[in-house]
C-alpha cells in the first residue's frame, strides 16, 4: 500500500481512483442500453403488430420440419377426435406455420382459428392482419432461405 503524507496529493490520488470506477459504470450502462435487432425485427421495421403476429407462429427454417402439411392436418384431427386438445392445438400450430411458409392465407386463417377455438385463452395476433404478416414472412424467407 502506498503511503502519501500530503493531504492535497491524497485527495488527487483518491479522486483519480474513484473517477476510474465511475467511468466504468457509465460505460457499462451504455453497452447495456444498446439492443441489437433480430432479422425479423429488421424486416418488420417499426410494425410491432406484425412482428408479434409472426414471433410465435412462423418457423425460421420450415425446411427442417419433416412432416407434410397433409400429415400434420391428419394428426391434428386425430388428436382432436381423441379429445387431446393440447396436442391437437400444437399440430394445428405446425400446420399454420407451414402455411405461412407456403404463403397460403386461407390455411393460415383456418388453422390458427382452430387453435383459438380449441384453446380460447390463447390468442393469435396473426389473425388480425394475416395478409401483411404473411407478406413480411415471405420477405424473410426470400432473404434467408436461398435454395
């Protein structure tokens, strides 16, 4: 430890150390306030309604889903008949996500409406403006899923 006799030097030295710590705190605050945008947020721009509509409904890479739409619909209907509504809703969400990828507005509305019917406590913002949401999703897919 350094021993300093002069009160003036002690004050200068101690303020220098404190200032160093204060600067680091300010730098940390600036770093935390910066938020990077996801690709979907960039494509949606400032349209939070469309972003929220796609956030939990679209697949980022639907090519990795190994089930066809027709098989997923069949499975969803089987679970619905068996009164296993949770699994039926999940399969209808999968069909809806695949319909978003294909750009099929009619099926998006049909299957996400079924999800809401099966599970009334869950809402799907994509049903408010499906055309706009699907257009943004298609823009995302064209940019990121190059064949």
